[in-house]
């Protein structure tokens, strides 16, 4: 570097006019390291000519960061001056929000950012503007964004739902911020002043979020409004369910409960009604849960069993455990029956006598939950070894993009519970002991009667003739058994997700 061989920055300034881009590049960086103020004017002139080139822009910004003072950069108003101010962590970056909005917002908001300039973002109707409100606890601009139709309306509601307990990891850049919980009472009082506008939102998905926010903050709502939402057959099922949940905390809701439990009501609304029954009318809840187990969809049956497990009733659970022992229980709820029975001391002997061989994990899983586990569960860490939905990914384990077309559910389940049972060709780890005393450990790529071909850790292939091998271990999977890392319900969800990964039709 030029800064390593020269301590006099003034001698490097003429190099900024060199015909060689490489010389100009290194001269600008060196001047920044040497912090030579007299180079500022020349660097600003160079910026006007070459800031479009990303490499030269980087070098010029490095030079200005070290050489220029804040006042000079603010006065210049150029892109390189903005970027230099950002590196200097100067709050004056906010002066550039009109001319270079994207660059200025990123400089103020992302990663460590410039906290002193963050208030300037709270009035901006952008994702970073709304997120700045969340960081600083400024609610009104977010409420206004939630009420104003735009592409940010849903984002604004998500921020409002997280407002009293902000997440530690930032919603946009993932940077960690330690933010204390906010005063829910004060926030609720502010939202209460907008209650009519929130309930007047027409979009079903957004209105469901509005009702969820109202319920979270326990705001006052006219019961008649909620009853109207519940009765509206054109409204989203999720919205009607949220309205029922909120109505249960405010008034007598027997009539709405009867409506929600009607067989013609959407399944999501019926499930919420079933939950409310176990809280408010436990005797009737047992009857409705018994009916649901005979007539409703698998998800509702699973919910009924989990609610029964938390109740005082043993009769229904015993009845379904007996049906399971007779192989008469639907596959999708077998795990739920076992888990409900496990909560009863009186059923432990019957449970011990059952030999299910984990077949209860084959059906009944939730694809959405399974995808989330595969993608995000830190303990399972599936994507560290497998390529699943991404175009490219890890090659440590088999590619699972179309595993549902290649293998059935029993195979997928066995691979999760006992990875050693069947090792996919090309992915087993073997150790060869050679006759000369040496040993090799690598992935088995291919073998035949004459030789074994290994894939070494660096990706290279090595062929070893069998007549040189004294001993070879069977292929071993590097994948650990998932039961223990994941719960049984989680494994059932993963099976459902992987079984649904089919090859795309051409």
C-alpha cells in the first residue's frame, strides 16, 4: 500500500490525476489512511467524474472519510460525501434523505447505523421508517401507516403487534438490539382512539390483524360489531375466529358461539369455538369434542384431543385409545391419541402394551410447520447438510428437492429416526484400513468387486483397489437421529413437508 511507504500525504495528491485507474484507486485509499486534509478538494473533483464506477467510488469514499471534515461533506451534497459521512457515523447523513433516500436510510438504519439520526426516519413512509418507529417507541406514524392503504399496510400491522415487546433481532437487517418491553397501557390508550378506523378496514387479512391487535391490547369494542363480524359469511374465517375470541372476553356470546359451532361454519371458526367452549362451557365442550372426533377434519380432531388432554374427562380419551389398539383410529390422529393418553395415570398400562413402532408419525403432520422446522430449527440444522428449496446449497447430504417423488413416508420417517438404517449411495462415511498400515476416512462414492472409490473432504476422488484393503467399515451416516432433537409432533410435521416435495412437472 502507498500509505505504508509514504508518510507525507501531500506527495500522493498528484497521483489522483494519474492516467492509470489502479494508481488513482490506491492513491485515494492511501490518502484516506494518512488523513491528509489538503486532498479533500481533489477527491471531491474526482468523485464528480468517477463515482459511477463502484471500485473508484469505494476508493474515493475511503479517501474522503479520512481527509474531509463534516461541514465540507455536507456542503458538497454528493453521493460520495454522503457515504463518507456514513462511515464517519455523522448524524448529518439525515440532510441527504431527500436527494439520496435509499442510501441515507440504509446508512442511518442498518447494522450499527447512526442512532442520533434515527428520529429523522420516523416520519418516512418506508420499511426502515416504520422500523425506526419500532426501535424508538414512536407509535402514531405506524398506526397511520396501518390505516392508510399501501403496500406497507400489512408491515405496519406486524410492527404494531410487536410494539410492546420488540424482537431482539431486527426485522430488517437481523442486527441485535436489546429493547425493554413498552408500556402496554399507554400504547393501548393511543390505539383505542383509532378503534373505529381499525374496525372499518375492508381487507379481510388486514382486518384480522386489526382484531388481533385489539384483542392483544384488550381494547373496548362494541359487542354488536364483533357479533356482526362473526355472522358475516363473506368474511375471512380467520377474522371471524379472532372476533369470536375477542367477544368471549367482553360479553355473553352464547348466540355467536352457537353460530360458530354450526356445521356449515368454516373449520377455523369451529376450532376457535371449540377452544372457547373448554374455557367457558366445559360440560358442553366434552360433547362437542366427541362429535368433532367423529365428524370433523383431521386438524380439528387433533385440536379436540389436545383440549381433552387438558380437561378432567377420561372417558373420551380412553375410548379413542381402545380404538387405536384395535387399529380403528385414523392415522392422522394416532399420535394425538397417544399424547392425550400419556397425560392420564390410569392409562399408562394400556399405553405400555401398545407397540406402534412410530407409525403414528407417518400421517397428520402440518406442512407449513414442517417447512419452518426444516428451514429454521437450530438444533436440527437441516439446511447445513441438505439442499431443499434453494437453487444451490449444501452437498454434505442428499438433495431433498424432490424426495417426496423418490421415497415414501415410511422411508422418510426411518431416515429421520434411524439414519444408519439406509445410507443413501454416495453419502456414507467409510474407513479403510490398508495392508500397508495406513487408513483412509472419506465418503463412499462408488464400489465394485475390484475397487472402492472415495470422495475426499476436498471433493477429490480417490480409487483404492480391493487387493490393497485389509478392512473396510460399513457406510455410516453423519446425520444424528432426530428424535430427541425434535419432538414427535415436530417429526410428524417434517415427514409431511418432505413427503410433499415432488418433482416439478415439465
